[in-house]
C-alpha cells in the first residue's frame, strides 16, 4: 500500500505544534508517511484560509483531517489505516461522534465507494445514539444511489445479525437501496422474533414495491 502524504499547519507560538511536527517527521523517516508538507500559518495565512483552518496544529493524513494535539501513536495509526475501509470507518465514527455528519456526506460525495465504511458503525450495537443517528443521515442522503445499491448484499447479511437493533437498521437501509435484490433479504425476516424488526420489514417491503 502506498504511504499517504501529510500536511501540517503550525504557528510559531503553538505549544503542541513542535511535538506534532516531530512525530510526523519520524513517520516520514519510517516510510509510514510518504511526504510531509509543513505550513506556518503566520507566514501563509492564505493557505490556512483555503482549508478553513482556525486552530493549530492542523493535520491532514491522506484525506483524514485533525485539529489539536494528536499523540505519536494516534498519528501512526491514522497513517497506517489511511487507505483502508477500516480506517475510514474509524474516521467516520469520530466525525459522527463530533456531530460532523455533513462533513461525512461531503467525503462520500467526493468518493462514493467510501459509503461502505459506514457499515461497521451500523453493525456495532454499542455505538452511541448520536453516531447511529449520524449514520442514518448519511444513508438517507444516498438513498437509491448506485453506491448504496452496491451494498445490498452486505446489508442483507447484517439483517441476520443477532442484535435486533442491527437487524432493524439493516432492514430499513435495505429499503433505501431501491433495489429489487433487497426483497429476498427482507422477506426472510418477515417473521423475525422482534416486533420492531417485523414492522420495519413490512414498511421496507412496501417502500420497495413503490420504488
């Protein structure tokens, strides 16, 4: 896997910037980061404005953006996972936890194949309510899209999850695919032991019939 590049924006009076710079420079030495670009925002405020940077240190590793202090271990982890679906799932989880669902939508709009990274969040019954709600906003945004239709089989598998919350969400999102391929997965759970799941299956099948 190609090592991601990184950009770091700092200021001359930032206490955490020097630590972050040293950590990223070490990742370059290790080959975990391919290239590091460092910008002093006091010298180039126009570059900070272009990225809407208001706080330093500001770091971009691949397409992952972070503001504030990050440990060397955290930066290494993000760099190692910058191009994997698991990394995107973790990144989306963090953004949704911070209430940045709109930014997640923008990232998926830029590369629709990233939508699959939301599935591990949906499959995690322990995810917080605001994270699960944020995942729902994303799925609604891409209803009937090719990106969501391509996830039909994976959602179908999730519809058989042992946790009723996961089954319920998966069945609802199957209806958003607008795909006839979703019908067998839904029909298989028409007699689900959970009443809420059964109701969502009925509603989802009705929605697909009208799609």
